[in-house]
C-alpha cells in the first residue's frame, strides 16, 4: 500500500532567521484530508572533537527552549550552499578555537521528522590544533574537556540531555573501533 501524503496546499505562517513554519493540507492514502504543521529548518552540523590525549571537547551553553544549560558537542547551522563537513569545521573553530587536520563523516539524521525538516550531520574531528575562538555576538558558552571514556559513561548513565551529543559520541566510538 502507498502511504504517501500528497500536498494539496501549503501556507507559510512564519519566516525567521533559522526556520520557517508552514501548514500543509495533505490528501491521505484513504482520500481524506488533514493538516500538517511543518518546521522548515536549515539543518545543522555537529562534531565530536578529540584531542591527542583522547579528551572530548564540549561546550556548555544555555538553551532557552528548555530553560537550562546543556553540555553538547560543538554544533551549528549549515549555511545555504555550505558543505556540512565545512560547517562542522567552522563551528568547531568558532565555538572552541580548535582547528582539525582530519574530519570523518559519522552519520546524518532527522531529530524530529514528525514536524521538522531539520537534518543534523555528525562528524569526528581529530588532529586538533588550538587557535582562537570566534563566537557570534549572540553566543555565550563555556568550553569543557572530559576524557572520551568518561563521556561514554555519561551517555550510558543518561547524564547528557542532548540527543545529537549522545548519538555522536556513540557513533564516534563505533567508528574508531572499526578502524
């Protein structure tokens, strides 16, 4: 059976800097109609950055949507026509001051496909060289380093609350073990 929904009408409700909201009227497989609220998002890139002595570089920043500070891998928006790997390297440098000599693709995923087009691309960065961070005017964060094995323990114990961070750490472990 074909479960695709055909868009009959699309109304843009809001257009912002990083996302827009539209309401689509769709025809369902049973020929009935329904509404779908869709967040169009530019997409993001995140990076598991490991130092030579296996320290994971993380950032701690306040997230207004959840009203608390979260510890996350460095990440940010992929600009229009920007390659995700280059976005990951740019965000790593901007947020932490680290450049990398090696970057490997881990995976990409849709964090909330029920209502959002956002796609997150994950990378592993090694061969780090410390430079100077260059935060955006609206970014306030703290750079942290913890041993990679400690990060894995924190994932297993549910001590991280950010899905991309948890997934990226587990994928990086698998990637490094496979090499």
